[in-house]
C-alpha cells in the first residue's frame, strides 16, 4: 500500500452549516481539486470553517491540521464561488504556506454550474488572475451540473 495523503479542508463560514457533502463526495470520487490524488489514498485530518470574516480561525486551524499530519490544506470551493468570493483567499494561502510549510490548494469540489452561470453574468471572474485560481475546480460542464 502506498503512502496516505493527509489533507485538511477549511470552508467559508458563510456555509458553516454545511456537512461537507460536496467536498467529501469530490474527495471520494477524485473530482475537482481532488483529481490530483487519483490512485492515491487520502485521509481527511481536519475540517472546519474560517470562523467568519476576516478568518480568525485560519491561524489556529492551520497549526492544528499540520500537527495532525496535514500535507495539503484545501481552501474549499465556497471561498471561490461565494457572493463575493473570499477577499482574503490569497492572504490565507500565503500565510498557511509560509507559516506552516504546508501546500495550499484553492478549491475542493467542482464548481456547480449555477455558480459559473451567475458569476459569468456578474463578471466576477473576468480578470485574468481568476483563470489560475479556478483551474483546479472548473471541471467539465457535465461534472459541474452534477454538483448543482
Ligand atoms: S469570505 Fe473569507 S473570511 Fe469571510 S467568512 Fe468566507 S472564507 Fe471566511
């Protein structure tokens, strides 16, 4: 048996009641940002929210997840697709990577098609920087619709 990849997931507090349905399904199916783990075993070692703007829990939970062995922390897709997307996402990624030496990935499950449609109308993701930010979770149309 190969090594087990240990991951943590931090969700946007707007979705604090979420039980992780889409994230866990995508992790199980190796879809969205979990495609990179195809053929690998994955273990979830932490799942929590940022604690609300401006993300007071990022520091604590990052430390806790890394102590639990997390090699990768995923900032959940909700941070990218919320209205508006999280304004602190770049800071969270920089901080977690520099402070704890952990890899940070933007996104978890594929973007639901309805969010792509709405953000396309709003022009939210028109700036070129969004292409790389959304790369892990854009998926194909059928997959996006399956996550609506
Ligand atoms: S927008 Fe960002 S800081 Fe605010 S609750 Fe969501 S993830 Fe946390």
